[in-house]
């Protein structure tokens, strides 16, 4: 902390932006194109009392900068930026509002909501055109200067190939808040995720990456706080460089780094769900916390016909201005920081279509996508798009460029509708479970461009998907109006929890159907954390504000939960052991040289190859798929040909059993079931199906069979 009456101030330099400790002092640099004056405000350790307000006299290329030779890590700071206040023309400078540095690497998160956080006078008849002179400093977030030193040792990114990836979506807080083996002081934190019981659980489950819901510093909306709720999901970012402080047990940035290092040591990648499409400042009636007060005209997309208002492609009130080079720089600097300094392995971009909007329409050749593609750091990490936003033409599934994977909601919808029992879907389902070649092949992308999921944080959990026909979001305080009504769910005969053993057995079977379908499909599977142990949100399909047991995963597992966990582990292991289910190339549907069989064959229940007419039948609810092991025509990392067994996947969403005639197995082999979702535990390993046999495919079930000799099967089991 600076103790003298007036700190020593040197000119400093305009790069790097933010507050940078160089071992002797701190460089401060803030970009503002239209500001007239900037002040650097320093606060005491509590963050409540302003101790110095320093004019930043130097400006180079629209960057305001100075150097404090006696400043040290731990210093709390913010900015006051002067300029015209003319909301009607898009200018909203107000020096009475303390502003968070967009490049702050750590944030003291003690936001105390009051009317002082708004640049206008709330309740004034002209509302946001008025001017408020109250000081927001005492209750405002503060940037904290950090020492970036950390001992990474031999840490290396796992670099799991896309086709071998299995993603696990989780919430930092919700995943460990109720975990009995995590020390109470560490629950809900980065340190909690780094504990041995948590990492051991993920490793035994078999996932290769954990995708964390937003960890960029975010705020709780004032309206939620006033209702006694929180912004639990975190899609309300205000700091793109700082880890969310409420998830830190130690209050240090190094805790996040330790978590990443610990997960890497177990071979697990860390992917961040990032929100660069908007900020927590909302629309013209939102607070002035950072970007709005630093340079509203630069950072936000304003309506050309009336710059008082914001373009809103996100449904949150504002949209970041990706057309401005300094905003692009901010995002690129943030992404590189998380890769190079925090060692994360990739990103999932929320509402990514917004980032590609050059003018109004989504542009596949937008500057953001071009810059990412040529960047030597970011082009080498995992990039996942949520390929839509809420603006016109915002649905862009299948249209992102090479190098990007996408959340494939067409996969989600097809699989949900199929197992719900809807007819006429087998053609759509066939595309989805084989990697969605109709969406990705033409542009030169591979099956792993499709991130397959049936559930995610937004919507029903898997348990709720089979337990509720309707959403039950009353606890959110919006009269159950929020959240989608298009759930494609089926409660199996009763709404919510029931003691009926028949319904519960069917629900357990449906969960196995969904998990097996997901894990045996081409593409990259993404599991929602907790689905493998029956996590429920009691029918709430939009639990974004529920920072309570509703959202926290329960680790008190019933016998059924443990059986589902065991089933999930076994199917994940099966996927990882067999390259047939994680191909790098799409099926061709043509004969394999020298094998006399096609690489894939679609079968009707009578064992014949399906005809064009059968694909079009509305009543069809069963499907058989033959995967030829010799049809991989792929090689491993050492150039050796990949070989695998032949497999037969049978699916029956009908309410009655179907006797499925099996194709002839290769000479000397039999069809042996590996997975049957109608079984409470494992498929019958002693069952052998010979030539002309039929398989009793139970109602609403999936079965996977392999063609092996009994001797080879026993040898495989011994190795396992």
C-alpha cells in the first residue's frame, strides 16, 4: 500500500493494458477513445475508503497510462473517467462512478447495490437522460494488483485429440458444495475441485475434460438480490481476466492455477464457458460499472438511428461491439491470458453467433473468427461455439468454420424426441448418431465438430427429463414464465417423484437409453455433471438463480444412482476402448476393400438392409446399425492401421418388444451382447447369438452386440 501523502507518479507506457507488476512498481494503462480526463483511484485494504486520486496525465494512442514505482501487489484500485454526458448521442461519461478496469486480473468482489451505481437519477422523469452525482466508490468492485508468479513445474496441456474427448459440464460451486469428502472450507471453490476425491471421481468416470460454467468475474443482478436470489450460473460477466472471487477459498488467483495444474496431472483438460457477447451493465437503464463509463460508444453496439439505445442480440440488454479493434483486442488478450497464464485448454463461447456479427447479419468471415483462425496460440486450443444468438438470422448450427466444434442442438432434439416415442424420426436420428455429416462434411469438418448432448445446464437434467412433462420454475419468481416450454420430455406416467416401482424402473431404463445413445454416437459427447448419479432440480429447467440445494449436486447416492454411475463408467470405457465409436472420418456407406461388407449398414427388424420407403415410415420407432470394424480405414498416431470388432447397435423406442433378426456374424464368431439398457446391471455375457438368430429387443431399450469368438471374448475380459 502507498503510505505517503502524495504518491510518486511516473509517465509509464501504454502497454500492456491493465495493472502490471514489473517487480519494482506497477504500470497502469486504460484505453478510452473519447475521454477528456482519467483519474486512477487507490483504495485501502477494505476497498471502502479512497486514499488517493491520481490524475493520469499521459496519453498515447488513446491509452491513458502512468507508473507508480512504489505500488505493490495487493493494491486496490479503480478509475474515474471524464467526458461528455450525452446519452441521446451515445456518450455516458460520469466521473462520480468508480469504474472497474476491464483488464483487472483480480477483483475485490464486495459490490453493495445502491442507486449510486447508476449514471442517471433513478425515478427521474427522463430516466437515463438525467445525471446522477452520487459517488459509487465505497460500494463498487475494485481491481487488485497481482503478482503473476506461480510454479507450474512440469505442467503440460494434456492435448487430448478431439475424437478421443469426452466433456463433462460442471459448475465450480455446485459440484462440490455437498461433497462429503471435500473439506467444508473448500466446498464450492477452485480448491475444492482440486481435491483428490473430486479428481479421482472424474478420472474413474473416464471423462477427458471438465467444462466449467462461467468463472470470469460476474455480478448478481440487483433485481435478483432484492428477491433473495443469486446469479448462480454466472452469465453476467464484468471482468474478462479475473477469476470469479466467490469461488476462491484463499482469495488468490493462484488457487485457480493450482486447480488447473491438479486436473492436468490427472490427464483432464479444463475448458471454460466464456461470455464475450455482452456484459453485466445491461441496457440504457443498467448500472455504470466499467465499459459504459470508460467509453460507451466504443464498447457497445448502439442503434444507429438512436444511439441512446443498445443493439441487443443476446437478450441481456446489450451487445459488445466486435467491430471496434480495441474491443477485439480486449477479447483476444483475455483468451490468450487464460491459455498462456492460466493454462486452460479451450473455450466454449456463449451465444457465439453474436461474436461473428460484422454489421447486422452473422458473418462466417467475421473479424473475430479470422483472428482466432490465424492466432498461433488460440488456433491450437479447443474452440466450441454455442452457434446461435437471439438476433435475426442468429441460428448458425453447422456454419462455423473449420477449427471450431459446435453445440449440436439438433442432436439433442432428435435423441430426446426419439426416446420420448415420437415417430418419423429415424432418418434424422441416423444423421445425428453418425456425426451429423449433413451439417459438417461439406465444409471439410469432421464428426468431432459435433458436440453431442442431450442435457446441459440450460434445461432439464437427465433425471428431470424422464420425470416431468412440464417445467416447474416457480421458485425463480417469474410465475413460471421463464425457461423453455419445448422440453421434449416424458415423465413416464407421473409428474415428478413417485413411489410407483414400474414408473421408476422405466425412468431408470430411459436414463440408460439416453446415456448409451450419447456415448455410442459419433462426435464428441458432453455429459451434464450429475446426470450419471440422478441429479434432479425438481423440474426447474432454468435454475440460473438457484444457488441452493436445487442446483448443488447431492452425493448421497441411492442404489439406483450407484447402478447408473456404474453403467455410465462401463459405457465410457467401452467407447474409449473401441475406435469404432470415435471415428475421425464420416461413414461412406460403401464396401470395404477386401472385406466384402459396407462400413455401415442400416437394418430393419427383419434383418434386411433398410429400403428408401422404410426410412420414410412415420410409425417406425426401431433402428439397427451395423458398424464394420475393418471399415475404419484410419491409423493411429504412429501410422498403424486401426482395427476393431464388428458391432451391431439396436434401438427400439416402441412400447412393445421387437424380435430383431441379426445379420450373419463373421465365420467362427457369434453375436454377443455388451450393453442392454433393459437390464438393471450388465447384459448377459453368456448369451451367444448364431446365424439366423433373433434378439429380443425389449420395449424402449437399446442393445449393443459385438461379433467375437467366445475365446476372444474371454481374453478381452481378462485384459479388462
